[in-house]
């Protein structure tokens, strides 16, 4: 229990930080690629789709799972807060509220990672649709 108490914040915040870093790296890579992609180099629609949607699944996965990582941190934090209250033998409102408030920061951080991830995912998905439409238009005429 002491190991969990000592490392919970570091583990949850570290994982969410890593997820955030990966999301930003993938988003930047995609925007840079979309800015310089040569649509005329593709003969096949499936090849174009594969290249344009690279890393989008990872961005969506981060956006979908970051709240759950935050929620896990919150649940474990609340578990630890109740454990400490149970060990103390007395319920002090201030101590209980402080433990619960600190536990909720993991959920908040999970949402801070998830919301931009999903916004970027949708923006990038729209950009892939536009690029594919331009490719089809070039092919037709």
C-alpha cells in the first residue's frame, strides 16, 4: 500500500504525460506531412488512404483512453484516501476532502489530454477527406 501511495501520482501523471507527448508528436508529424504530400505520386486510392491515415488511430486511441487512465488514478487515489482515514480511526472532514480533491486531479488531467486529442483527430480526419477528394478530382480530369 505504501508503494502505491508513493508512486500513484508519478505513475498516472507520467503515463498521461507520455500519452500527451506522443499525441503532440503524431499531430505535428501529420500536419507537416499533409503540407508536403504529393497526391500525384499515388496511383491507388487504398495506398493513398493508408499513407494519409497513418498515426490517426494512435491519436484517437489516446483521446479515447486518457480519461480512463485519469479515472483509474482517481479511483486508486480515493481508495488510498479511505484507507488512510480507516487507519487513522477518526474521520476528519478536512483530511478526507483534501484526499478526495487530490485524487480528482488525475481525472482532470486525463480530460486535458483527451479533449485536444479528439479535436486534433477530427481535424486531421477532415484533412484526409479533403486530400482524398482532391486526389479523385485530379484523377478525373
